[in-house]
């Protein structure tokens, strides 16, 4: 039990909050509070000084926190090694997600999934909408986090995640960055930066031009980092995914809400996988990812 209590204690100190630590570990606040009280009773030492709704670490708590970090890492390493020795093989979960997604939910879900299944190797790949579908259809990815551009297929599990408003990223060198929202008409004199491999460019042009309705020029890049560098250099604007309720400005770039016909542009996001290959690992990852989106949005 003390190992789990140590993990809870680390989470509380890291988040500086019992509430956030409880959410992070998927337990109630009363349960995590009781776990820490039991830990203090077992150690016969006070680790936290509780003050109103907050707390401070005692000297013993500071020492225990630092030692716990080393011990938890070492115990996890031992557990993973034992599992690998016992099974003599590693299962793999191959995950894909859309390449202009900017949120942290996928990364957090992968971390939590790895904590639960330390013997499962994870391979990660990004791509545009069609690339991800092709990789999944050809059994090169086990599941994908993707936007919905077509009718949902009964051949696949369509695990809904969230509905996101769409933003653009634009250079602060442009006066447009002061606006709270923009339309594609406002942006027609500015190049649209699209993240795509060369063999998918025609598909992306059709989607951005005919489906979304942008009539300006296009610039293609193959990575999100490269696209953002072009935005910072005032070469064009970028549509981004996974940033609902985030409009902050940083590094000379602003995020602005995209609207069409007076309404925000919205997209639905799902985890997709082939129904015939459903297993507990895919379901567990999809559920963890869904919880991350619900927690953050």
C-alpha cells in the first residue's frame, strides 16, 4: 500500500492540490486525503501542515517527497523489467493522431496508459486525415485520434471525444491579430499553411478549398514545428486543432477564433479503430483519452 500512497503524495505535491491530485489519479478527494493520513500514521511522522484549504510541506515531508521520486521511478523500472522477463515479449499499441493537433490530451493519455500497462510498447505517428485512415485500414495503426470529415462507418468503432471550435494562428505583425474572430474572407490575402505530405496535398487542397471554403493561396509543410515557424515569420496563417478556449498570445503568434456565416467553425473528434480488432487495450486508451478531454475542456 505504501507505494500507492507515495504516488498519491507525489501527485499532491506536484499539483499543489488535493483536488487536482485526486482527479489525476481517478479517485475521490476524500480517498486521497485518507491515504495520506494513513501514510503519516504508518510512518509516525507529519508530512504536511494543513492550513485552511492549502498545505505546506514539513521538513520530513520535503525529505520524503524527494526520496519518493527516486523510489517510485526505481520500483516502476523493476516492475517493467519483471513483466518483460515473465512474458518474454512486448505487446505494441500503435497510435496515430492528426498532425495539426496542438493539445496535450494525447500525450497525457499515453503517459497514464503507460502507467497502467508498463509492458505495452507504444508507437506514435502523425498524419493528415486521409493518411491516418489509410494507415488504420491497412493495419499499420491500431487506432487513430482524428477529426470527422465523412459519415461515420459501421466498420469502425467511433469513440466520440469532443467538439472543438477552430482557431487560426497568425503573426502579431499583422493588424488582424487584434481581432477576436476572423472569417476566410478576412484571410483571403494571406496564405494558408497546410501540414501535409506531398502525396496528400491534392486531397488537402480540396478539403480546405471546397469544404472549408478558403479561396486564397496555400503553402505546404510537413511538420507542425515548420508550420509554426512560417507563421512566426509572417508567411501565412495556420488552422490548428485541440485548443478550445485557448486564445493566448506567445512567441509573436496569436490565436483567433474562426467563424463562417456568423457561426464558429466546429469539428468533432473521435478515436477510431476496426471493430473486428477491438481489444481491452484500445478501449482503455480511448477511455483515458476521453477523460483527459473532459477534464481539460
